[in-house]
C-alpha cells in the first residue's frame, strides 16, 4: 500500500478520500487555492500546500503545480477525485512519467472513453447497445442529411462534453442548423473543441448507470445500478439505488453490458457506464465516466463496498477481494445533493458565510460534507456543500428517513436547495417511481416562490458569469483534454509556473 497519497481536489470528495486513507493508515497531502485556505479538507489533511489564486485554471487545474507538490511532499500516488483533472488522460500520463501512481484507469482507457464519438463506435464494436447516432456533423446540407438518416427528434451533443453541458434537443429539420451553430459555439467555449454529433432522442428516457470495478489481474465486476433520472438541465440532483423502474432481468443484462464495456478498453479501477433506458426497458450506452462518481455513496450503502478503498487497493496492485457472485443488494438508498443555491430564484448561486450549520443524523443517515459553520462558500467553484444519503430496508423507508433528515438539516447565512428536495420527495409521481429525466423540467411544479428581486439577481448572475468567462476564456488556451464538471471543477487545464507553499498540519 502507498506510504503517502496526494488528493488533487477540494471540498467534500477530498474529505471523503482522506477518511478512506485514514482507515488504511495512509498519510494524506492536499492542495488548496487562496479561496480555500480555511477549507475543511485543508484542516483535515496531514499536510496542505497552497497552489495559487482562486480561479481553478490558476490552481486546481494546473498539472505542474500538482506534480510539484507531490515531489515536495514525497507522495507516491495522486487521487484526482472527480471534476478538475480526474478524466484528463494527459495528466494521468504525466503522473506516470513522474513516477507517480494515478489512482484511476490507464491514460489509454481514459482517452478512448473521453471522446464521446469514439466511445460510441468502440462500444458498438464491443456489442454494447448504443443509441443510433451520427459521425461528427459538418455544415449545411451534409449535416441535415446525416441527421435525417437517424430521424427526428435528435439530441445534439458536444463530442468532448461532460455533465450534460451543451446538449440540445432538435425536434424538426428547420431547427437543425441554428441549433448546430449554437451548440458548436458553446462546445468551443466550454471544452475548447467544437465537435458536435447527433443521437436519436429517446423519449421519456430514464438515466440509469452501472458501477464497475476492475483490477489489474483481469477481474471485473459490476455493483448494480443507480437511478439518476431526477435531473435539472441534464445535471443530476437526486440519485438512488436500486432503480425503482428496472426489473431483475434488465439489471443483469445492463450489468453484463457494463462489464463488457469496461473489459473492451482494459479498464482498471472504479468507473461508471451510463445508459439511457426507454419505456420498454431497452437500454443504450450513453457514456463512461472514468472516475469516481458524485453519487457513489448510494452504491456503498446498498452493497457494503467502500469504493474509495477499492480504488486505492486496486491502484496499489491488489486483487479485488470478491467476485460477481459475492455481491448482493441490501435495501435501498437515496442521495440528495445539497447546493448553495436558491431554488426559488431559478437556482441562483448563493455564496457567502455559513452562520449556522447543523447536520442531521440518526438511523440510516450519511452526510458527506465539505463545509463547516463559519466557512465562506466561494463563488469560484461548483456550489456543492454536501451529499446527504439515507438507507432503508426498502425504498419507502429510505425516502422516509431522507425526508426526516432534510427536516433536521439547518444551514443559515446562505440559501440552499433543501426546500426543493423536500418538495420533490413528497411529489406523488416520485413516490410512485413514475418519472424520467424530464420530471423536474416538465412535471414538477415548485410552490411558494418568493417575489423576484431583479437587481439582486442580476448582480449575482453578473458575478457568476464573470467568473465563468474568465475560466472558459483560459480554456481556449489549454493544452490538455477537457474533463467533466459534475464534481465541482472546470473543464480546462493549462500550464503555470507558480511554486507551491507548504503548511504542515499535525
């Protein structure tokens, strides 16, 4: 096992990884930006190193700074968490060249699954069901002809995208060229790559993903599914395991397909194969996330497997301690992402100081938190504060425990989306398991909205947009591959020359 691990991330996921390392008696090094000098992950680590200004393109996304901290601290391995550099195959390759273990899959596996068009082709060749789609779209008549070949409606997707960003539904042929231009411009801005392709749009789709684990000795297993259909603008909000929709036979078939997908790219470590599932339980490959997922906690609760420990042990060369036949589902779990945002003002960011924080507890409750009372929530990063999870003997008990926990959760000084979660968890369609990815946008009606305050809202929007523009402008100058934003990072990285400063913590 490793003598020292560096976690190249921030927030709740870094705290989660530190806890796994502590249980394995591994000292942990962390990094922090100016905005995170007093963050919880800095306080909790054995050593903490400053890596520069608050914008992630000047700190958390600068590969050279991370590697320099690893060298100075004597870390043997780097855990990237999720977001930031976690799916950047060039960074993984740089780690190997520096003699460091990247706690994740090989650069080759990451690269093959990072380009959505290439991944779709590879999965089809491996016999994994895929949604009918096109090659990268060009301009004008050629694009119209390609899309007509698979039929409307279609979903336009950035090839280098992640986290649902930039995806757009096109219902009719006359909407295609304008939508294509807009999607290509957004993809160029956000990911530094304007490549766009189209897939058939699955009506009333459910988003169901399969967790996989593989070691370096040829062993690959799946840990069943997570239901991720409660989304807002293609971003997951509530996840649960198992899915209330799919039957046992579908679960088994999806698991086998996910294992086949992982083996086809010689995958090692923890990863997630995401599928769209239609009303008849036909499933189609969507993408593979070559990292730990935000929602990994629900899988841990229903399987009893510590996924972060498994990542560490696999990266250290150990074999998986179980086979597929050893794994069982136990009960049901649900996770609510607690964000610093105001759901009654179109989910506006709500940065600021947390003046009161009282987390829930009791039977079946887990709170993966990355903040504390008195912490100043910065505007620069994803506003995820914590991931609240509940386990029960069945789905009804898990939901009941989650509703109780949400009622106990007290956060003052900033707005959170806790009231939104409370409304969703009492909606009859959610309770019945009758929902798809359009649930929030099309069927969920918020209540008790406060009157809008245009001036205050515009000020918050302006601040958020300014930070976003600064980051995305830098993205166009990057030399690295884009990554996914779902874990709280940006999508770009670049070189910089600032040296790290260490603060040793006992």
